[in-house]
RNA sequence: GCUCCCAUCGUCUAGUGGCCUAGGACGUGGCCCUCUCAAGGCCAAAACACGGGUUCGACUCCCGUUGGGAGCGCCA
C-alpha cells in the first residue's frame, strides 16, 4: 500500500449535490491513482440538521456514480468520546482553556470593538483565568500563539496561510459539551491517518486554524489540496435551495453515471485536450497538479453531449436494462417489451441525449393505439390523403418478408405511381404509425414496428382521414 | 468592514517568457448529407479584464486598479 489515504466527509443534511460529488470523485480518483485508501466519514455532529434519510441518499448517490470506498462509513457522532478526550487532554496540556464569557457579553464587547474601528477576535479575557471544570457554563477555546504565521503548502493553491492573530482563540467545544466541527475533523483525520485532505476551497481559510489544532494535539498534519468551488449560473456558491443540483435529480432525468462523472471531473481538472474520460481513465490519469484555481460553472449542455456519447457506446443489453424504468414511466404502465423494441432502441441511441428522451422516442411502440399530434395530423393526414395511405397499406400488406429492403422497394413503387417526392410519402406514414413527425428513418422504423402493427396503424389512419 | 483567494472565447479549458496571426471541447451560425429528427463531415464567428512596470521579447513574472468569490458562528 502506498500510505496515501483520502476521505470524503459529507454532512448528511440534504442530498448529495454535484459539488460534493466532485469532491468525492477527486478524493476517490486520487486514492485509486496512487494505490491508496479512500475513507468515507459522515459528519453528523450537527444533530439538529442531520437525518438518516439524507445519509442514505448520499451513500446511494456515491454508489450510483461508481465511487466506492475502502473504509467506513464512519459516523462522527460515534466518536464523541474520543473528541471529548482530546479536548480534555488539550486543557490539561495548557493548549486550550475554559471560557465563561457568555454570548451576550461577547456580543457586546465585539460591537464596542468594531465601533471603535478595531477588528474583533476573542479578547482573551479567560485566557489565563485558569477556570476549573466546575466553573459553570463554559466553552473551551484553543490557545492560539499570540503572533507568527501559520503557513502551509497547498497542492492546488500553493503557499497559503494566515497570521495567528487573525484567527484568535477559537471555540473548540460548545457549552453543551459537544465539540465543534474544526476539532472533530482534525481529530478524525488524524486518527484515521488521512494523508491528503482534498476539499472545497471554501475551507482554505479554515485550514490555518485546523493546523493549529494539529499542532496543539502534537499530531502530524496531512497535505491539503483545496479545489475551487463549482458555482451556479450566477457565479455564486452553489446553493442547495436555489439550484437543482442533486445527483439524484440527474439520475431521474435519465443521465448515465459515466456521463455525470465525466462531466464533473472536467470541472476544474483537465488533461490536455482530452474531453472524454471513462471511469478507468479517471482513476489512471487524475492528478492534483492539473487542477485549476478558478471557480467553474457547470454547463448542462456539456452534460447532455456527454450523456449522448455514453448512450451511443453502451452495450445493448445494459442499455435495455437501464432504459426499462423510463419506458414504464413514459408508457404509464409496466410494459412487456414488444418485439422489435431492441431494434428501435438501436435507432434511437444516436438521437437521444438522455434515457428519458429515448423512452419518449420509443413510446409509440409501447402503446396500443397512437394519438396524433394535432399539427402533425392537420398537415399530413388531411382530407384526400386517404388514397395514398390506402395504397401504401395495400403495398405493405403484400410484403411477405418484412425487412428494410423490401419495405423500401414497396414504398418507392407507390411513391413513383403517385409521382411524389419521398417527403410527401414518408411523413404521412410517420404520422400514421407514431402520431408525430419525428422518428428514425422510416424503413427502419417500420421494420422495427412489425408488419401487424404497421398495417393496423395504416388502416386506422385511413379511417381517421375518411371519418374526419 | 477585516483576512484570504481567483481572473484566456457565452461555458469548461490548453498555455509555465519567444512554438500564439492563442489550441481543443460544449454551445451558436452556415454548408454538405437527407423521408422528419438526430448522428456524421466541412467551414465560421467567438477570449488573454484594465493600467503600469521587468525583459531584446510578455497570455505567461512583479505592482496597482477593476471585477468576482470564499472565510470571519457555542453550523458543518
């Protein structure tokens, strides 16, 4: 083993969104690339907002994307004892202290400081008071060095850091005894021997504080790599409320997981001019050196393009399996695939951006009777067209061996007899059998539909024209 | 407000001082193909935020300006 250990540590307070998914993907890819371990840890210390449903959704999202983990999922809440132990040890070692300043007092002093034109960090009133455990309601604060710079080398952003005095004595344990996030992550990452922390750039400013905690604990800090945030169309940080960005919603819209991972990995990372990356290529080629520093907007059009690419390449059997739920969805009932459906699906692959789109394109083959789109019928099944349709019906009825070649011969014969262009013949047939003006090539489509159903629909169209 | 960060076509990006009259991809427009819709092929429009330096030479280095973002919680 390489000793490289990465982790993804989502808080289960909603669905897995694309920003988190990309962070997970990067961590996973980095671990795989270097033969390391990828650890999953659920950060559920915020009991108010964490839910089990959300945790399940996050795990399902990761599995769907093909992101597998080697250890976990661990729950941060289960490690409360360990966190408490570390805080006590820090106090005992003089690296942290109890603070009895109330929120109200603090707020007042803060306002006064700001009003005076100074900037606020904790003023250190309790710093050397040496409050004992029985001092009443209190928080625990980290004793920060009074001066000096806490610097580190970020694998993406390069030399980074902050002056210790800018940070101040941060709270590491709340008055209810629950440790804060910064303490918990550091303890967990240290205990789990995480070697590389790859996370969103919104944590760049938190890193010096966390480094101070590592130092206080006497633990060796990991290497950090902050990846730029995925921003919404407006350029702002993604918001779960404002932007529909859950991985689940892409799944429901009929996108393939390969397309989504390919899309996400190219947001902030590149490998020369290459655009298409299979999951295997991601794990073989991913490198933090090639991660950019600017925020990236996710482009839905590019996802659609990638999805079509992967749909085209998907083996037939796998495609049918994935498509089935969507077929049932558009047909409204559970369907037994009609003969010729696989043939039709092959025709549809080149013209579908998502599985839903493909299912919609196959809908006409799933239903018993087609309903004509109003405009389509008005244009191609208008009064007087019954003679042509009847002729076509009869010519098709005469075909013994129902294949593309024979269909083409038969239809062309009728076309020539009526002295019409192909468009004048194909479109009425298309509307008759699909109800719409759009479908794959007419001969292939008829071949896939089958003789019986084609004839029934042609006859129905004749009846429609004659009956008004 | 304070601290930190970022800045190449509409979007994702290549580019690490001369290879750049800045490359690729998505999207957009046009043409070809054509029974519709796609797919495919060809072509096109489209960017180094601005101003100073440094240098023989800057997209690339430095400074400033502008613009954008993040962090400053007894949230994670």
